[in-house]
C-alpha cells in the first residue's frame, strides 16, 4: 500500500488532473515521487486541489477506505497494463484484486428473463468448476445485478465498479446487494467522495471493469449500449471477449450477434467454451452441456402437446404464464399444468414465482 505521507499528494494530483489519466501518468513517470511531482507543478487551482485532498483523507480514514496507487506493488497487475489505468483506486470491503480468475459479466439494463437465467446459471457453474473465481460488474439493472447476485449465491467474491464515489450507491435500489457484497468482495472506484454518477463516469468506469478482468462476457446487449463499450475496451486491451448469441430477430441480442459476426467476440454457448478458450484447468465435469436456451431443439421424446408448449416457451425470452399458454394452445388449464410438471421433471423448463415458465 502507498506510504501514508504520500497519499495526500496523490489525491491532490488526481483531483488536479481530473480525467486526464495519461497525462498524469506521464507526470509521475517524470517525477516518480508524488510529493516532488506536486511541488514542481505550477498550475492554477493547486490550492483547491490540496484542500480537496485533505477532505478526502478525512473521508478515507473515517470510513476505512482502502487505496491502491498505480506504482505500488499491490496495485492490480492486469489493470496496470492498461494505458489509461486510474492512478488511484478507492476500495471498500473484503477486497482481493489479484488472486484467482477474474471475469467481467456485462449486458443490457433491460435484460430478458432468459438473459438473467443464462447469467445466473453461467456464474453458478463457473463457480463450481473454477477455483478462486471473482465476478466483476457495475451494479446496474439487468445483467450486471444478475451477475453480482449469482456470485453471492454461489459464495464467491464479486467486485462492484461504481461510476461515483464511495459515499453513495447507485442505483439506490441495489444498496442491499452492495452491502452484502462487502462481506466477500466489495466496491472499487477511481472517484472521490462527492462524485456523482455522471454519464461520462459510466463510460470511464467501464475501462476498470474490462481492465481488472482476464476476459469479458456480454450476455445480452442491443445494437448500442454500455456493455458494448466495455467489450470494445477489453478487445483493445487484448483481453478475450465472449458473447452469448441470440436469435436474429432478438433486439436484446443484436449487440452480441454483431460482436460475434465482426469477430470481436467468441461465441459462448456453454461454460466449456470459456474454460477451453482460456486454457483454465478444472477437474470437474460440466453439469450441463450448454447454457439455458442453447440446447438443440430435439423434442422427439415429448408428447405432441408438450412439443407445442416447448415451441411457445422457446419463442418467449421473458417466459410465459400458464394462462397465456392456455390461450395460445386452447388446451385445458389442468392439462397444461400436468405437461409443465413433466417438462420440469425432464429439465426442459423452469418455473418461476407468479406461475411463469421458461424453456431451458
């Protein structure tokens, strides 16, 4: 960790060079001692930056915030290799930034039930098969929060990369998840307390998501979105990118399909695709051959009514209610319940609260 007497100078420099990461890195390469760098730079606003640094030191001490300086040995090595890596990181929680496998999982905020189910099952199987796995994401609605929650369910660390300081949580609805993550993982940000979740901060924080990770997985993304920015950053950092495909007609998967088409991401249909591509060692056999919804549609062992139900459920990314199935098929409600129970026993569908069913 950084020497306590050098920390105020580094904080002051990051405030003075706000957002100009590469320029600050050049300054610190020329003047490796942060105190010397600060004292030799003559710029308007230095007094304000020094006062702001003193305020931040009080916040850091009061709330037991960890700090990682770019030139220290404990700064995460993968992130340090990125040309625009933050000079200073603030952390909260039971943080490990170096040991084990780090995977970032990102995607759209308007995730379908299928996308959330894929994220959940992917994390749980990877957690079972890979030692010391950490999931990295941004706490946003949709795929991000699904990845964090799946990691916590699996009992593995998860790192939240917010686009603001550690004096708040955005979105506030996910505060309980952030608090829970502090027990095994936590929050990592480059932003000082008082920094708000501005649009440009979300774009900038994506480089930390990509830079901390050995690879990035995009589960669902429309043709444009923040997850594609993260994937592009990972690609530029020469980190492998994987994308879960969707149907050609699926707007929620248009970005994933484009990444695969343009050869900027590898096709991800099962956890084995990832493990084999990354050359990761695991002694455990896969629990399932592919992700939910990726199995070949072989329904030859099913009754005609069950085949009809499977066809409808495969076409519905957000699942279907029993009432909707009854309306579409005109089958008796009781018969549909019976067929769905059979399909669930055969691990062809999965039930959710509220009477919703989805194809696996």
